């Protein structure tokens, strides 16, 4: 199974995390679990990556953190998305659409360059 | 889980102690713990779970900028290409091997001097969050996955105040025992006829009231200390605040302790003075009061000191465990300090379980009670010898040796 290159995905860790926080607050391990399952196990985020994303986004005001006890009484740090975070998320979505569009032009599963249409020239 | 803690401690060993670093330590620890717990629940073996968690931990370099520890990391990885490069540019890909490498690098550093001490300090810091968060639920408070408990400053304060209270009423019980005959002495032969008889029996009755109260004191003290029994048996870590409180109070206690001890001893030595001044029943009663208060002070002092000795022993156990752990890396060995006072026998009978730990206190009560009532001091010492024999036979008949 092809796994993802962390260099490439790095620019979108924030987007991924913000997406998972859109509807409700969550905590570190839950988020990493959701990333794994939503990506069918193709992307496993490292703890340090996740934590540095949290701190960075909190500093930028995209998320806020608070402490809450889980059902089993364990105290956890929860993160929730802010308005600024939602706005940033939408911007990143836009950005990704453009990126994807651009990169798509250079992707060839067959390994051969597609013959240009005469109209393209 | 212990292996994971050790791994995390190693990664953080030698990093500066800033709020950011502490927070990262706690958060990362929590995430790893969550993951580990779930992997175990999914049926993975401990080794597999530990391996997965550690391989997915990532790279501390990533945190460098967030934590403001770039300089430390660069000092560590001497082969790091360019010390002026920001962490984002020294990001070295990742993967299990990356994590493994760093583990070794970190390990090497722990060996170097003070790093080891730092390591323990962080263990405490991490637990501070965990334990503090648990609030009043002491039964599970701050229990790590590896079973090692970490005592927060709140818990420690509770332990010390309960311990002080128990020490106080326990010593008060001893005081009651010793002074129990005072009423009997004061009211003896005070008058003739029915009133005199009445007063005499009042005095004798008070003796038993005192002794009953004393036994109640012992039992209450014991009940209060019961939830804290794990201080005497478990290996404990203390968080930083707690450690400070311990050191602080130990110092105060040292000064107080000397005063108390001197006063106690002087009182006991001087117990004959009132008997010489008042050559009557008041003198005799005061003699007992002097001895009582003197012994009270000595016992109270000893009990208070024991609280701290217990703490230090629990810490020593934790350190011994850590040492054994690093030697064997697997399998926990319980190291018991020889000084530790522990019940040697376990009784399946509930009453014996309650009474045996205060056996000698009870014997003291009986001894004084009988001696004062009968006045047969010349022979009543036999009680002690009999008591020794009785204790042995109870132990061999009902007790199961522990350990």
C-alpha cells in the first residue's frame, strides 16, 4: 500500500485537523484516530506533528483549547475551532482546489505524457 | 506503558524546564497513553503496542520551534547540518527509523550527568497534570498505567494533615492510658460512708472510661490512616510542588522535633518533683500527668517523623524500581527497604486484623488497669511476658505470614 509522504501533506495538516473540529471539539488521540480511519490507514499522523500543529494553530487563533474530563474521569485537553479557524479552513480548501487542479495536469498514471490536443497549442 | 514513559522521559531529558516543554510533555504523554491503551484493548501484545506507539511518535525536531528549544536540539544532534537553520528546514522526513535513531541519541544523553535527574523531574511534572486533574478520587488518583502512583501536592497535603491528626489522637490515646488512674488516685479514700464509696467507684469507673477512650483513639487513628496505607507499601513518585512541600516541612519539623523531644524528656525526668512537693495523692496524680504529657510529646514527635520517613521510603522504593527497571528493562521487581515497618502477619479474622496492630497499646492499657486496680505492681509485670507469649500463639494460630 502506498503511504503518503509527510513532506507533501505537511502543508495540509492544519486543514485536516480543522475539518475534524468543524462540528465538535475533540482531543489529541481522537483526532489522530479519525485521521487514520478517514484516510483508510494511509495517513498516520505523528504525535509530535499533531501537537506542533495544535500549538501553532492555537497561537494563530484558529483553535482554542480547554480541559475536560472524559467519561472514564481522565482529564484531557480538548480543542475547538474558532471563527478565524473556520475562515482559514475555507481558504485552505480553496487553495487545495487550485493546487489539485494544477498538479492534476502533471499526473499521468500510464507514465506517458498525454498527447497535446491541437487546441492546446 | 512504562517503556513508553521511559522513552518519552528520554526524549525530554535535558530539555529546559519551561511551561511550554512541560505542557508538551503532558500532552504527548496523554496521546501516547491513549493510543497504547487502545492498542492493548485491540488485542495487541505489549511489545507490539509499545513498538507502534514509539514508531508513530515522530520527531522532537518538529516541536523545536513551538517549544523554543532549537538550541538544545542542535546541541544534541551535533551532526545537524546548519545550526542557524530553523526547525522547519531541518525536518528530517520521519518514519519509525527516525524515531528510533533519536531514541538512541537521547539515551546517550541521559547517561551524561544531570540529565538523569531532569528525567525524573519530568516524570513528576507530567503526573502533576494527571494527578491534579483527578480531584478528590484518591483511590485512583494519579495512577499511571504502569501502576506507579504520582502524588500531587493536594494529595500530599491531605496525607500530611490526616497523618498529623492520627499522630495527635494516637499520642493522646497513650496520654489517656497513662493518666487513666488519676481519678482513681484522687478520689481514693476521700471520705467515709456512702459518699466516700461513691467517689471511690467513680474514680475506678473513670479509669475504664479513660482506657476505653484511649482504645477509641487508637482505632480512630487507624481508620483515618487506612486509605493512606499505600504510602507504606507502594512505590510513589511525587510531583515537584509536593516535593517542595516535603522538603519544606521536613526542615520545620526538625526544629520543632528537638524542642518537643527535650520537653518530653525533661517532663519525664521531673515527674518526681510534684510528688516531692506534695507528699499526697495530688503529687501522685501529677506524677502520672507529667509522665503522660512527656510520653505524649515523645510519641507524637515520633509519629510525625514517621510520616516523612514513610514518604521517603516510598520514594526510595520508586527509585529502586526505576533502577531495577533500567537494569532489566522488563519485569518489575519489588524492592523492599529493610527499615520498613510492616505487619508480618495477615489475619483472615476481621477483629484480629483490627486489634493486632495495636496489640501492645492494648496490653499497656491492661497492664496499667490491672496494676492500679489491684496495686499488685510487684507481680503485674508478668502481663508483659504473658502478652508476648499470647501474641506469638495468636500469630502462629490465626496469622498467615506475609511476604
